[in-house]
C-alpha cells in the first residue's frame, strides 16, 4: 500500500457506480461524492449523526427526494395586504405608491389620509417565525386591511373624537407612548437601552422629554434618539419621528430601569 492509500476504484453502495478518491464513510459503507451531497442536508436538517447513519438510510433518503420536493409548502402565517384597485387614494385622490395602505375592499389610502385614523387603526409591528427558519423576521400588520372604505369614512370621525379624549385626559401633552418592551442592547464596545412601543397619540421625536408616573414618584428623562424600523418607508416622514399609530423604539445611552412593558409615557 502506497503513501496515499490504494488507488483501486471503489463501488458506491447507493448508486452502484465506481468512483475514485476517498469517498464518504458511513459505518457500513463508503459513499461516492454525488450520493453524499444528496444526503448532506439530511444531517443538517434532522440532527442525524454520521456514525449512526447507514447505507440503507442514505438510499431511502435519496429515493424519497422527489416526494419531498413536491410536498406542499407550509402555509405562510402572514397574509400580504390585498392588491389595490387603483393608483390614487380613495379618500383624497392623491397618487399612492407601493407602501400605501389598502383597505379590505382594495381601496388604496395615501399616507396622509391613513395618518388621520392611525389612532384607532394602528400599523402593528410584530415578528414572524416560520417553521424551520432560523431568525424571527419583523413584519407589519396593517389593521386598515380589515375595513372597507365606508368604514374608513366613519373612522375619520371616531379618530378625531378619540384624539380629543386623549388631549383632555393627558392635559395637552405632545404625545403618549405605550411601552411594549425595555431591553439593553449590547454592542461591541458599548450598549444602549431600547424602549420599544407605539405612539398612541401625537408624535414622538428625538430630544422630547417624557414623564412616567410610578407610585413612589414621577420619573423624567429625555429621549436621546429613535430607532425606526427600516421597513417603514413612508415618504420620509418616519425618519425622524414615530407618528400616531406607529411602532418604534426610544434609544438611551443609560439604563431606564423604571420603565416596564405596559407603561404609558407622557411626552411633553
Ligand atoms: Zn453513489
Ligand atoms: Zn389621501
């Protein structure tokens, strides 16, 4: 036997073809490259150990390949918004782009008109995790997808009333922000504190001051910056503010240990 082992070709026990080279060893046989590449994903997807695998297992997995490919895909959890019937806002006639809201009856609504009712029909940011996929993906669920244009017209009145109630209740503040989550985000050399939530009234901007009332006292601080999701592409309006009915994060360079999920921040 030479230094590089025997040169005699081997026969693959799965496809019965001859091959040269080292091949891929299983406990009961050596597979050719072609067959190995067809079972490789089996190890990754199904957490199988090579030392417990068998030639018969590989044979079955390869034979079943066609069935796996034609298997029905797992239905998506997220339904994209309905196709719109025209390129202009049903309410004001302004041209709309791809990002515009679409009602249940497929009427498009421009950003400006949608903003009028976001106080009662918010654009919800949430996460989607598909089976067998690794990371969670942020998605937007538009509550405007649920209503028709006649309902939208009524919503305009209800929204104005709701806004008035907020104004009365919170005493002419600039905005009200509802907290979903408070987390510290570690970076390579620094960290920051991110308070995720939604503006339920008014508009939140960087450098705004806020107050949160706790039993022992009222805490106040200044919002250092905003982290606005990249997928909000609303005519640039979203780059420096979190408007009514939209989600986003308030960013701080220090801990905000007195803010909890469910808190209401009064922005002045
Ligand atoms: Zn083979
Ligand atoms: Zn409009």
